[in-house]
C-alpha cells in the first residue's frame, strides 16, 4: 500500500510539473501577444486576416477569390473538427466507463489515481478542439455570405465590419482548436507513464514556440 501511495504521489507530482510548465508558457504567449501583437503568430495572423478582409472589401471583382479562400479555410476547420470528434468518440468508447467507475469508487487509502483524471482531461481537450474548430466553421460560413456580396452593393457596406470580425475570430478559434489537439500528446504520454509527462510537455512547448513565431516582414 505504501509503494502504491508513493507511486501515486510521484505521478501527481509529474502532472503538477507539466501543468505549471504549460500554463507558464501559455501565460507568456498571452502577455507578449497583448503587449506586442506582432511578435506572436496568433495575434499577427489575426491582424493579417482582418487586413485581408478590408483589402478585398475595396476591390470589385474579387468576390469569387474571397469566397474560395474562405472555402479553403472552412475545409481545414472541418477536417480538424471531424478528426477531433472521431478521436473523442474513440476515447469515450475505450476509457469512458473506466473513468466514471474509478472516479465514482476510488480505492481506499491510495487516493485518487491520476490515470482516470488524465483520461477525463483527454476527453475534455478533444471536445474543446472540436468546439473551437466547429465555431471557426460557423464564423467562416457567415463571413462567406458577406464577402460574396458585390463590393459596391448597399447591402454589403454595413456588414463589412462583421465580416472582418468573423474572419479574425474564425482564425483565432481554428488556432485554438489545433492547440487543444496538440495537448493530446502529453496526456497520452501521462496515461502510458506519468513520469513521461514533463518531458513530453517540454517537447510540446518547444514545438509550440516555433509555431507561435510569426514570419518576419520586410
């Protein structure tokens, strides 16, 4: 019983280290993105998409180009949402019953085991990835209706700020959907062996650091 308690403590400690590492990185990304938007891909790309919507709103004859671009983005979000949904269904099928049983009837003296918590978090991040990608699809779809209207039409002019906002939001949601999906890696590593979680989280942060660097201009 003592060895089981010690192993459970080490597992939760590894989880805590991983959580602190990831939260610290995300906090740094949010802080830099707020104070220097051009230094983070998330905020820099959001501004780029808004500028794209503004530019095409002043170019008659480019409505088809705008719709095709939005369609490509919509398909990317659709693929991401479908992948997250399939992964979520598989995870629920394999681990849903075990998670509910373990959390409802924890083993006496050993404390709450980490594995069912990680499996529950795995379902949560997959669901969050699905929701973000689905919402991105919704915004891209609405923006497409506006951007397909003739540029010089009276009906389009009052809707252009909404289209700009929708395109910007859709990109941010799509980015968060991919981010949540990447969080699967340390969770799966923790399910296999909790002591692998900090190392996998460090690898994830390193990869995200490259993704979060925008392209240099000029």
